[in-house]
C-alpha cells in the first residue's frame, strides 16, 4: 500500500502546529499569537495547463501579536522532486490571496530522500527589468543532521528525526534516541501513538535490529531506561494483539466464504439431480455456466 505522505505530515503539523513553527522558525514564533488558531478547510486547485489537480496541504488562520487583522499560514509538504514546485507555490499563494485577501505566510517542507538545493524563489524577469520575485519559507529535512535535534523536547523534532539525514548504520541509535525523546515528552497515549506511527512509517528496523535496540536500551545508564523498555514492550504487545485480531478476523472471513461456497455447491448439486442443465442453474443462482460446471466437478 502506498504511503499517504501528505496526510501523515498534515496530521503531525496540525496536531503540533506551534511546536513546528517554534522548531524551524523561532523568529516567526515570536510574532504569532497561538491563542487564535483556526484550521481552514482544504483548497483544491486545478492546473488547466498541466491537466492536474492539487490540494493545499494545510491552511491555518491566526493573528500576529498586537494586531487585530488575520493572517494565513500555508504549509505544503513536498514528498517528491518537482522542478516546477516554486511556480506551484506561487500559484497557491496568488489563488489563496485572491480568495482571502489577507497576508499569507507560505512554508514548504521538503521531505524526499534526495539531497539537492531547492530554490525558494519564483521570479519573472525581463532584460529591461524584473516584474515578480516571490519567496517562500522552506525546511529541507534531509539536509538536517538528526543528532542536532535529539536534545529538543519537541514532538515535531522527535517525529521528523525519521526524515532527516542519517545512515543505515545509525538506524538503531536513531530509534533509541527517538524513544528517549518520546519518554521525556510525557504525552497522552493518542499523541504518543501518532508520533510512533509517523516515525515507524519511515524507519523500519529488522528483527535483528530490534533485538540490538533492546540490548542497547538495557545497557543505558540514564533515568529514561526503564520507561523506554516499558514503551518498547507495551507497543510490542499491542502489535502482537493487533496481529492476532487481524488473523482471527481473516480466519472468520475465510470461514464465511468457505461456508457459502459449500452451501452453493450443495444447492447446485440438488438442482442438477432434478435434471436441470448447467445453463438453467446458472441463470437462477447468478453464476456463469462455466462456474456452475466447475462446482459440479469439485
């Protein structure tokens, strides 16, 4: 099943919007009045030229401290490389401004694996002068070193460790530090589950690596050791329970299908014993003649 990156990022940033702004844009955080937050409905834009439809990821209506007027913060997650992305951000900006007629703060979060220099400007210029220079704020996650964020008691930092720059050999240590952050944050179970689900969508450890993780946690000499172990065991048990429940459900569904098939076979055989042809039976039971003949042969 394909990962819905936009939905995951929207859920994370909407749940922890202030923490997101504080982590990556501390200067902006000083000016926004977070007592006035309203998440607006999604906006769908059609690019007639490209023949594509785009849905704006997250729109937040808020205020600046000391001001009465509203502003809108637009956060867009970009999970794949798109050379025309700055132009798309400008189109979003212009259409949002046309609709709301208020100041808009555009922010792009680049979450793909590639390491590249993403432009944050869309401009229109002529030899005789410039007409437009549109800028947006950006976060390039892959360029950020995960170790620089493990001392932040910030839930967004914890979740986004999974999309920052790390090597395969660092995965076990990465998850260990993520779990330590999760313990320090002392969140309610729903928010804790959100962060863990986000992290594990992008960082998957093998069974051998999970065992190594447990060994390293047991050797920790910090106060979080016991709570981290409890967290690992708790989610392992929940995972096993979920797997068992899904297995039972699949077994029930399979049993129902098998029972229906056996019942149909008995009905078809009884009808055949009364001299009905396969075509006549097929018409009555809403099957093809070939399916009826196959059931009779089984």
